């Protein structure tokens, strides 16, 4: 149904330039459709009720004509609605969608009754499911279709097949077209409506951009006493531990020192290699801050060493929680400035387009009269306007208005 309305709208806009003839032709086509199928006229509630009241299997002799007639009503209703709305006429799409769904569902129910007599639900149940499925597919609103049809009919016996058919129809419709029967008209007017996409700024920043490349390293042979003094002087709470070749051995923090003191370790004889954490969680500079933040949250670390991808035992930086926060604030500020700059550029272009005068519409311009002390380039409100009169529009300008002044005084 949405596709038919899109095609009809495009057809009338491209082939019929007059805004007067569009609804006239749309009414003509809709009237011709109504002459072939009179039931498509009006609200269609009577036809919907008759479709829902088909509570028993129809014999083949009677059902063949009934199924073909209901399918013809489906085609006719879709065409009439597309002609009316697509040409700019006044008409809704809610009840026509219910009408078309009931007709198509009822026709399918009649055919299903022939194929499996006594094993399927009556055609009225299929008409109800068709109403919900076609409306939800056309409006891209599955929950609305399900709840609305259940409440209208007060029938909860087929809620599961109703939900299944409605969700499946909506899924297929959204894959076929991102526009519904309500947004397709906005699209043809140049108004695009898209769902807001959630952009994670953390994915736009890598660890290499946020890490601190200036950091302290401690040797695994350093005494715990020297480490305590180093922490006191640098106000650091943790440092990577390396061996004599500069390879990463582990990481030591104030908590490791406190636990060693509580266990009675001698600060003078205990080395950093004895108390450091050997199993170190590391990150690479090409990882995003989202991945790094998950490491912080999963282990409760305050800092993570950043290793060289080509040499996993070499530390090239340190990533702290504060580094992540600063990087996030910087990218957020840049994005806000970029959005503001784009908005200002757009407003400037619109203002320029509104104030610019197409030269192709004007011929050679002659300055008009002005009062003493009057600036010809300014008007009330401070806007600059060319005070001129087109000589091409009035070939008799010099003879009709000697001196360039209109006898009326204007």
C-alpha cells in the first residue's frame, strides 16, 4: 500500500504540473474505480464487518466468487486510496488500510478453508489478522496494529498468530522501504525524517590519542623503601615494572605496598619484583576507548599499561581513568563546535539565498529619485537595498516620468 501511494504521488507530481488538475484527475480515477467496485466508496466499515463475520468455511461453489471478489476489493481500495491521496486530495489512510487488510485476509482465509477443510480457522479470523498485519506494515507500527485490533474486536483467542503475522509483515515492509504511509508524503516534499542514531564518542577516540606518553617506570630490583619514597615524591599511585632489558614484568600500586607492609615485609630487603602484580591487563594504542573502558570496569583498575603492538613486552604509555575522561570531553567539545559551525554555515547560506537578487530577472537599472539626506542603500531596519527602477520594464520611462519622478509622488 505504501508503494502504491509513493508511485501515485510521483506520477501526479511528474506528469501533472497544475495543482488544480491533480486532484481533479485523482477524483476521476477514484470515481472510475468506485464505479467498478462500489464498496470502496465511503468509510468501508460495512465491508469490514461482513469480512469479520465470516465464521464458517464457505463451499467451493460459493467461495470461488467470494475470494475473487474480496481480492478485487483489496486491489480497488488500494488504487482508490492511492489516486486520492497521491493527487493531493483529502482522504485518510487508516480505515483504507483496515479495509484492504480485511479483504486480503478474508480472501486468503477462504482459500485456506478449501485447502484444509475443517483444520483451519474461519475466514473471519484471517480477515482480522490481515487488518492488523497490513496496517502495521503500512504504518510501521506493529504494537499499534496488535493492540488496536485486539481492543476493537475484543478477541484474544488469536493473539499469537496475530502478533506473528503483524511483526513479520512489519519486518518485511521496513526492509522494502524505510518510509511509511505517513512519512512518504513528507519525503516527496523534501522533508527527510530519520530515526536518531546513537553515536558513541568513545568509538571515535583511540587509546593512542588518549594515553599519557610521559610516565615513570620502576625496576623490579628496586627496594620497597625506594618505591614508597618515589610514590611520595611523584604522587603516583602505580607504575609499570620492567626488568633490566626494559621489558614489562608487571605493575605495582600503593595497594600492593600496603598489603606487603601488613604482611610484615621488610621495606629494605623486599624488592618491587616481590610484591608487584605479574598478570597485567594491557591495551594497544589502536583500540578504542570503549574497549579500554570495559577493561577498567571489568577489573576495577585505575591505570592500564599501553604496549607496543609489534613488541608486546614494551610499554609505550599509560592510560588512566582521568585520561579517558579528558579525551571524551575534548571530542565532545569538538563535536559541539562542529555542529554549531555547520548550523551557522547553513543559516548564512539561507540568508544569502533570501537576500540575493537574480540578475537574469532584471534589466539595466537606473537610479531612482531620493530625498535630500536619504541614503539610497538603506531602508528602515538597516537593510541595504538597491534603490533602482528597471528601465527594461518601462521603455517610456524618460518620456513618461521626466526627471525620473512619478507624478503620483511615489
